[in-house]
């Protein structure tokens, strides 16, 4: 569990094809004998640098088409297995997963015959509010501009920025003025 920034973006059209080719190449560069264990050292340094740079460029250009949906939020609790789980619908291909130095990147190709939509719609209430929030926001991305662009890719970025923040940490922070507000 960690303090993390979660980003979900949907990119449509031929830009999605370019992204998918890059995802395929980056995912194929993974070097490990342990397929169920994940860490950034399983990718060459050059791939990790490219993935982090791509994530920064996507975030910097999030307001411009062909990015058709973009949302980012802080998540102070969720575990890393959440993201791949909800991007792996039954009967569908698994997402592309790449661990870079700053970001974990998950990519899912559309169209997929409605698999991801059915998977998310059938989710029901989750054990934790943060998980419900992720599922809801992933569904929003899936349906965003669906009538305009069938060909798309959903990108999920996870950037761990610190350790777990407890409810007690949050409550303690409410009685102080943080340094970034002091002039």
C-alpha cells in the first residue's frame, strides 16, 4: 500500500495504434524467469526511460485530442494488483504491463467486443471505496467518446509518490498549515 497518483487516459484513432505498437515492444522487452513477479528491473533501462517519458508526455498533452478522456487523482491506499485485475476481463487478452522507474503503465486495446464493459458493469460493490472509485473511473474512460472512436487505447498510470497515509495521518494534517502554503 502506498500514496500514489493514478491516471487514466483514453486515446483514440490512429494515435492509439502507435501507442499499442510501443506497448507491445516495451512489454516484449521484459526479461524475467518469474512471470508472476513484477519489478522495474525486469525491463532494460532504455525501456524504462522511454516509458516514463511517454507517461510525462501523455500527462502534458492530456487536454488535447486525440486524448478523449483524462482523469488523475490521489489514492492513499490501494494495492498494485488492483489495476491489472480490472483491466483483465474474462475471455479477453490481458493488458500490457510495463514497470518503469517512476510509473507502472497498463494499456488496454479497444475495441474488445464489449468484454471490458461487461467486466466493469458486473463488478458490484468492492471491499474498499478506493476500489469502487477505480472501477467507476475506468468505466467512464471506456465509455468516453465511444460513439466517435471505436479504435482506442486505455492507459492507466500508477505513480507511487510516498508511503501509506493512515486516517490518523490525515486527521493530524488537518490541524496544521502545510509548508507549501506558508509565504
